[in-house]
C-alpha cells in the first residue's frame, strides 16, 4: 500500500515539474534530443521543384508517372534515467538534499520525454542495482517512476557507477538517451563511461552541495562517511585543515569535470542551493545549436 504522504509528495512533484515543462521548457527537450533519423512515410506524385534523388523508380515504372518517396523524422526515443541512490545523496545543507534535487530534475526530464511521445525507464543503483523499471510511455508511468525514486530504500551502502553503466548497456538493445544522475563519488568507471557514451547518447547530471566544498569553523567535530560508515575527528578550527580539505574537494570536482570534457560527455552541473532552471536551459540550448 502507498501511504497518503507519499501520494501527496508525488502529486506535489508532478504539479511543480509539469508546470516547468509546460511553461518554461516547452519544446526545448525536443530540440535538444533529435530522433534517430529519417524513416519512409509514403509516396506521392512528383511536382516541379522536388528533389529528383527521391524519385521512387519502382512506383514510377508501374504507373508511368513520376512518384517520389516521402520521409519523416523517426521521433520516438527512449530516455533511461540512471540514478545514484547511495547514502551520500541524503546530504543537503540548504532547502533540499542531493537526492531530492535528483528526483526533481528527473521528473522534469521524464515529463518532457512523454510530452514528446518518448518512452522513459529507470535504473536505481548504489554499489548494486537496486530497482529497474522498463521504459514505457504515459503520465501514470512517470508517476510510478517518481514514486520509486521517493520510496526505494537502498540495500547497498556504496556507489558503483561502472556496474550501473554496464547493466544499462546490457539492458538497452537500441541507442537511447541515458541520463546518469549522481554526485560521482566513485572511482574507476572510465571504461564503462566510454562504452556507454559510444553506444548511447550519454548525459551526466553532476549533483553537488556547497557545504561539501568547504568545512565550517566549528572546532573539533566528528565527520562520518555516509557510504563507508568510517568516522573521524576533524579539527575544523584549524585553517590549514580547512584549506587542505577545500583544495582536495575542488581537485576531485575538477577531475570529474575534466573527465566528462575529455570524453565529450554532455554535463549539467547542479547545486542544492541553486535553481536548476538556467543550467537545464543552457544545456538544451547547447544541444540544439549542434543541429
């Protein structure tokens, strides 16, 4: 049974994100994600000015009159949302956690996809595959995806991006749009990242929280790694400790950005204390300019 509280949360997310899709993003999704190509539609009589390269010689020979082939864009695509639900996503120093931000941005993309008659699927992962929802169309299906994002309790305690991407590559037979939403607190996933990017249209959503970039001056405090459970005492009153932490954190983020840039993977970088509207619009516009 689904609790009233969960249904209320699902409905709230639907109202907010569908409003974004209808009033702000409009056709941006369709412009950013073109169809797989052109497919044959029908033949019609040749008229002056038509491209003679499109003449259907078989039909022309049978009828004695010139006919041309008509094509249309093969619009329908599959959007696969691959979302990291490991414990580090619980963290949030502002109005929402990293996981809550991931859920909202995924809802926006899912409603944008079904508005354009695309299918949407979901893979939730930690250091294991937690939940898989096969791609389908329709509002009811998207509401189910949101519900799974809200209610799935992870069994794993770490993050294995390589395994998640490998699973997606085995799951999808045809080229799809694969959106990986994570804080990317993992190592050694370069190989699968490269394979997925070659096989599919891979987009990374890099989710951050500003408080993770620098330690506040709070004296001696215990810090616990949400995924490993390891706890250490840190003297945050030490300027050197704070600077070392910040330098290391910024270096890690730069390595992630450089990796995506080197592999030419589209990236949307989001922060829990900032609106995702402009970064998402910028991403859509960058994509649209390529066509």
